[in-house]
């Protein structure tokens, strides 16, 4: 049985650079480790999120995304940078997750922003957020700015290299799959 990779892009935009980044990394990781893959964005979550105070308040679409996220064997989380941090509705989705639902889960944290000024958003905002959940954020976090994309596709070589480092780090969590890929 294949392990399950779930991507969550915290953007409502379509097209979205954050979704493109998460989807791009998911495809590379799935190819290497043989994951089953599902990538969601906040439009998949839909409008019930805004008024939900607990998981039971979510409609079936949103509940399905949340279930996918908490049942994932490996998560790729991506957030656009809004005012130097993650968007409020992205945080609200994460707020509905119980702490034990992400405990010890490997998570690759990623973000996009207009420029490089807020590149440490991944370290100063996303890493502590998932530290609260006692999740295993991978040592390499991935931040991409507008110039790393062309027509919503990842084009930067430096970014590709960084993505490669992060995907390599997954071998610690999926050693059998890493060995099989190396043969
Ligand atoms: C309300 C708002 C605030 C933003 N704040 C920042 C910011 O503080 N720093 C930054 O680099 N980009 C900022 N941006 C730009 C977005 O982070 C950037 O365009 C991002 O890649 C959009 O992701 P998406 O295409 O997935 O929606 C902001 C955009 C919006 C709409």
C-alpha cells in the first residue's frame, strides 16, 4: 500500500503560485517515493470555513480536506505571504485541527511571496506554528518569490535545488521507499 502525500496550498487564487509550488514538489516526491498524492487549496475548502468554530461546523467539502490533511503520511503545506505572515483564513483552517492530529507528522513547509523581503516567513511563522503541533517539519523549508515562476510554473534553478534538498530529507521518514528508488 502506497503512503499518502497530501498538499495544502493556503490560497484561494486560481491560478496560484502557492498551489503551483506545492503541486510541483508533490509530483517530485511522489515520483521518488511512490506516494499517492492529493493537493488541495482553500477554494476546495470553501466558504464554510469562515464561520466554523470547530471541525463539526465544516461542510462536507471542507471536512474532506481536513480529513485528508490529518490522515496524510506526509504533508506539504504552502502559504502565500500576507503582510509578512500567513493569511488569516489559512491559520483559521489550521486552528480547527486538534494538536494530536498532526503529532509527529512529517511536514515540508513552503511559502510564496511577491519578493524576497519576507523569505524567512517560513522559519519565523510556519515552523513555530507546526512546532506547536509537535510535527516533524523537514529541516529545509522552501520559499519562492514571483521571479521563481513563469506562467505559474517553477523555473528557478536555485529553487529546484532547494526543493531537491527537502525531498532528499524525506528519506529519513520513508527509508524503504528511498532504498527502492535508489536500486
Ligand atoms: C493581502 C496581501 C498581502 C501581501 N503581503 C505580502 C508580503 O507581506 N510580502 C510579500 O512578499 N508578498 C506579499 N503579498 C504577495 C503574495 O504573497 C504573493 O503574490 C503570493 O505569491 C500569492 O500567492 P498565490 O498566487 O498562491 O495566491 C501579498 C499579497 C496580498 C494579496
